[in-house]
């Protein structure tokens, strides 16, 4: 009896996840705990960082059968076998289909559109220049990643991190990182993107202070004009048409962003607007976060490639911030001191955190100076700019 009992215990242990646990799994589980701490205790992007970190935990617990990397690793130009995924995949494989088919990021943009006020951008169209300038980090990082040995698809996926836009990063990575074997995963890109978005208050202010003088930071800008309802309704329609014609690859993201904004501004579909920015947004955020976290398998994340991704990501974000500031300084000179260069740093797509940093750094120099609404122009322009940059990358990179 004793021997039988011992054999049974031995079989249970052998078939449990404990028998398959490796040091890599333990490290990844530890990292997931760190991100949970940052989300819960520090409040860093908790709405996405918490589900991502829990997805990371689930995928690195052996023998759970929730996510199967082998179902997604294809090469030789073959297409994904969706029938095989549906038949043999686990829960997280099913949820990940929404990422791989680029459904979740587009729906996230729909919700963002419902919550975004483009009035500061419409009132000051010059903000488009600052939003575009801040995307310079994306293209410079693309070149840098290629020099460091990443192929075009990997370089494009890494570069888009500089836009400081999580859904856009996921959208581009899910498009490019398919049809082959890559050294980085969608989850790696998403993790880097959301990490740096959460660290905006730490990364941006030192760059802003270094590239501007106190005199520049004290510049007061004229009050923005009032934007009419007609302008607000025409804007999303016009932007959709123009960008879809110029950069068709950006149409899914920009189209959903502008549809959400049209819901908000037209005033006749309040139920749709509230659903898109609340219930739908919350559901998609959960699915997106946990499925992206599931792709952070130990073998892909614990590698030198991941370290390079994190370094290139922060460089991209820093260059984007600096580019916006430099163009802000140029506009300051061109307008004879009517533009505060600090609003240029808000050209990255981290809404509204980047705009808030412009306000905070500006108030350090002059507590009575209010830059927030002026900074929101480049900030929301950055959302459009990052989507356009994504479209450009998808157009020039074979996938």
C-alpha cells in the first residue's frame, strides 16, 4: 500500500507543472510580480499593465495549456493555420486571435476617439507640425535597429515604440511579426511600449529642462479660440478621407479613431459613444492585455534581443521627445516668441500624460502659466501622427 501511495505521489509530481519549471520560468514569474507591483502600488498604466503582467504569469506557469507558442511560430511564408489554433489552442490562444487579426487595437482606438477632444488641435493647426516632428524617433530607431542586426519586420516593430502608443505598437508588431521566426514577440514590443508610457513622468522632464531655457519655459501663449460644433464634426471626416487616401495602411487605426470622435462630437449617438468608451473599451482592454502578456514566454524575453529592444525603445522615445522640443524652439523663433517650446514634447502619443508634463515643467518656471490646453494640441496630433507613422512602416516593410 505504501509503495502504491508513493508511486501515485511520484506520478502526480511528474505530471505537475513543478516538474517542468525552469529557472527562466521563475525569472519571468518574478518579472510579472514586479509589473503587478508597479500597476497596483505605483499606479503605472494599471488598466493595461495589470492584465499584461497576469497574462505573463499564466503563460509562464508550466503545463497550464492556456497558450501554445508553437501554434503561432510559422516560417517559410506559410500562413497561420486558424483551424488548428481553434481546435488545439487554449484560452489565451483564442484571445490572442484578436491581437493577431488586429481587431483589439482598432477597437481601442474607437474608444480613444470617443474620449478625445481635438478642439485644441483644430484651434491651433500648427500643432500638427509638432505632432509630426515627435515621430522622428520612430524612423531614426528603425535605422538603428536595422544596424544592430534586426531584420526589417523586427526593426519596424521596435521603432514604433517611440510613438508612445501601446495599441499602435501592438497593431504594427502583430502585422509585421508573422510569417516567420523572429527574435522578438508582440508581447515584448507591448511590454516595452507600455513600460515607457508609464515612465513618461521620469523620462521627459529632464530632456525638457535640458533643451529649453527658463526664459523659453516662461513663455505665455495666447488663449485658444473657441471651436464650433460644425468644425468638430467636419474634422474627423476630413482627417479620415485625407489620411486614408495618402496612407491607406493607416486607415484601420485612424478610421476607428475618427469614428469614435464623430460619435462624441455629433451628439446624436450618446449610447454608442458611452458604450465604446466604457463597456467596449474595458472588455477589449482586458482581452488585449492578458493575451499580449501571454506572448511573453521565457525563451523570447530572457534574451539579449529583449535587452536591445528595451534600450532601443527608450532611445526612440527620448529622440521623439527631443525632436518635438527642437521643432517647438524653431516655431518659437519663427513666431517671435509666441510658442512655448515645452508643448513640443507633448507631440508623442502618450495622452494626456505628455501634455501634463508640459504643464508641470512650465509651472516650475512660472506657476501662473497654463500650458495644458496648448500642449493637448500636439498631444492629440501625436496620436494621429503615430498611426500615420505606423501606416508608413507597414507600407515600406514587406509582410
